[in-house]
């Protein structure tokens, strides 16, 4: 397998974490690209993913792009039933929460993080407070749904970690960093779940250390 990936990318983190979780990471030829330096503008990545985006994973003659289906494919291929259950009800739950995180919850979180973390980190100008306020309002709307879902649950689908946690929790480290100004107040279940997730070994070993260092 060949993985095109990047540091400080929640999308890449989730795929790398799944590879660790399944014990597959040692089988991967890793190409860690510096996106800010334009290292993703390369022919071998373009051949595997015409979007020129990471994560992109080449498995035999398959080119896998889009992080969430990549995680499901890897889990199914490994027969990781506990981590990525295949019964119809669980599969619906996994896909529902993955769609939701892309479209709503993590989209709102990304809008905030762009202003508070990414712009300062890469010298892209001052955070726009109006945008932060609008995104925070949107974030609260969906965080309330997640917080209520997590009441009485250790992880997204119940008492053990699944691929759903790596998708919905993809921005956990960033959200827990005070500099992100993620409005987690009033969402105690999300904070506790993020902290539980950060303690899962395969998730912990992909923590974005460089982002944390840069933000200090
Ligand atoms: N929907 C894609 C998002 C991939 C994505 O946007 N990756 C970013 C890094 S986090 C990227 O490659 N950006 C480079 C670009 O857009 O040119 C996924 O889930 O994998």
C-alpha cells in the first residue's frame, strides 16, 4: 500500500489511525507531503487522485480517496467486525454519523479552526471575528445533537470504539486546544468523549504534535 498523507490534517489523521488500529501501518509506504510547499502537485498523486488531495491510499490496483469510505474499506478488508460492524443497523449508524460530520458538525468546527488556528499558523491574516461568531452559532446547533447522543455512551456506537469515533472525532486534538476557541462550553459529554478518544492507542499515536507545538 502507498499512502499520500500530510501532518496537521484531521482527514489524514483518521486514515493513519485506522491503519494503526488494524495493525496495517507497517505495510504502508508513506509519502508525507508538505502541502503548504505545494508538494502535493505531483504526477503520482494526480494519477491516484485527480483532486490532488490527501489522504490518498493506493491498494493494489485501487485508488482510495475520501477519508471516510477509505476507513470503511480498510476495516471491511481486514474483517474488523468490532471496529466497523457490518450488520445493517450498525452500518446505517456509521454512514449516518459520517455524513453528518462532513456536512454539519466538523464543517462548523473547520470554519472556526480556519480562522483561529490555520490563518495564524500559516500567516494568512488576522482571524475574522464575524465569521468565528457565525460558525460558533452553527457549531453549537450540531454540538447539542452530538452531546445529547453521547449521554450514557462511552463512544459513538456504545461501549467500544469504532470507526465512527475516528470520523466524528477527527478534530478532537484541535478542538481540545484552547487556541482553537472551539465553543465546547455546555457540551461536557463531547469534551469527555474527545479525551477518551485521545487515550485510544491508535488515535494517540497520530496526534498532531506539530500543530500543538506551533500553537503554543
Ligand atoms: N473530503 C476529503 C478532503 C481531503 C482534503 O481536503 N484534504 C486536504 C488536506 S486536509 C488537502 O489535500 N488539501 C489540498 C488541496 O485542497 O489542494 C477527504 O475526506 O479525504
